[in-house]
C-alpha cells in the first residue's frame, strides 16, 4: 500500500492540462466491442480504472495497439465471449464498477452478457436496476446465479421499445443505448441522462453508423441498424479534475491556469465555484484562477444560506460536491452541501474536522460548512482515502494545511487521477509517494 506525504502551505502556481475524462473513457472503451473494425481513441487517461478495463478487453482477445501514452487502436474482431464467465474475469471486474458497461455492447453484438457483483467506491449502494430493466425491455432475459455470483443475460432477439427510466443514470443510459443500437426497430428512452460524456458516446456511435437522435436532451430515439463500423474518437478533458484544480487553487491561495478545459462542456460547474466567491477568468478555452486573499460565499437574495446540491445534468454533478465542500472550508460565509445520490459520500468530513475545519454533519446526506476566512489554517494529520473524490478532497485539504499530512489508501486516488503527485509538484506542491 502506498501513501502520500504532504507538507502543506505552499501556494500552487503555474499551468496544468487536465487528463482525458475517466467517466467518458469507461463508456467509450466498452463501445469498441460493437464493431469488428478498428477504433482509434485519443486522450485516454492513464489511470487504474481505465487501464484495468483495457486489460479486461485484452483478456477478451480484443487487439490493443498503444501508439502513445494517451492513444490506442482497438479491434474486437475475435472476441472470446467465454472469458466473461471465468473466475479471472469475475475477480478483475469485481474491482471495477465500470465493467458493467461491457454488458450493453455484448448483448447488442453477441446477444449474451455476464455481470459480476460491481466493485468500485465505498460510497453506498449503486444499483444496477436501471441497466437490467432496460435490457429486459429490449428483450433480454435476466437471471442471477447465486452459485457463480453473476447476473446472466441472454437475448436471442433484441427489439426496439419505448421506455421511461426510473432514474437518469449516466451508466444506465449508456448501457441501454449500446444495447439498442443494433436492435430491430426503434427505441425511445425518456428520462435519459444527457451529460456531455453520454453525448460524446452517442456522437461516436453515430459516426460508426448508428442512428441516434435527441442527443443532449432527455429523450433519445434510436433506430436500430445491423452493423457498426470503425471510427476515431477524442475524449473530452475530465470536468471533475478541472473542478479539483479550481478548488486546489482557491484553498492554497494559488494562481493556476487550466489549459484546454473545454469550457463549453462544463455546464454550471464554473458558476458553482463562483458562488463560493472564487474568481474565474476565461481566455479562449483556458481557465485562470487568480490568487485571492478572501473568497466570499454568496447568499440568496432573501439572505438565506447558500445550498449546493447534486442534480442530473444539466444540474451539478455529484462527483464535485466533495471538492466544493472542502473548498468552502477557507471561504468567508457558510454553505449547506446536500449530497442526494449516495448515502455515504459525506462520511469523510470527520477527517476534515480533525484538521480544524468547522463542519456540521447534519445527516448522511447534508453538511454545513462554516468558513474559516483564512484566519485559521488546517493542521496536518494522518488519514485514509475512502473513495476517489473524497481522496482528492483530503489531498486539497492537506495541500492547504500547516505541517505534514499523510494520506493512506491512495490507490483510490490513482483510480481517477493520473500522475497527480508528479503534476502537483510542477505547480509547487510538496508531495511525495511513500510505501507502507
């Protein structure tokens, strides 16, 4: 096990380029299974979750040619379907929640799929109902086998249908779309997710020959086709990493420019950080966060305390609530953070309280942050990362704290952020990776 040793109090300064989007990568890489032709993907993030998915594809006999660190050519012309029911696949995919994304393409092209019990974050239940119900409506048969621990899916014939999703799940929508693109007839998905990463997937599938309309809305219409071909695709920069860098700049009193941020695809993310009083300057596609002595949380017009909560796109992404929470620690004013989707995602705040933050955990879903206004610095402690986003939130706190902090279980951080320690050192951070 590795840890980060951080000596805080350094002002981060300089330029940084965000990695390719993790959440997009898990969908796009799964989609290469839909065609026997070559698919070239660029801006692939070099992180644990993505590398594990590529490893799973290789174990399935998908040919993978890495032409550079962030570019690969995939060809799924001789897929070993039986590998998906092996103990090795169960062991590897159980560590990666994103492996569920393989089910839609496999059903679409090979008419059967296996889903192990999902792994990933320790942030509460993340159910598969939306995926399974969608597959069933397309004509798939579903059975859970207690002996082997797999969900078994088979679909001798997939047919178009109308469906209303019970939740606008991003992964659920993506999986159903990939299953429906080669079903006979027309499928309509209402209450579909419409995140930029899902839009990216749909645009890629259309370049491969799919017929998807309504992209960017919550009503998708998919006319089934019989064959999909190869294509080229470039992933968007990771919006969660961009938000993390904004938080790091504010908390460390730093001055950072985020290059090539794809601002048009960030939705209301910049506005939410501005509500915390953080200045953001746009130049072309770059975001500059200048050094600020004080950033003040906005209030509502009636004087009420600002509430920031997660909501399906175009609302605020839940993956950035942990970042907003930790960034508010040194603000002037108070903010209520309301995490609606995951019941355990705020349980890392006890570590921030131990560091000196003024936070009231109201219940598993809500926390009030009372800003310190930079009058009191956080103090370094030893802590453990419970999930990807909480791990980076703790790292942001450590970078701003007085003294030494040790963050354990950093494999969680490595799952979502590539070379984060090397990149932060270039901004002036005092951070090193240690064993044990």
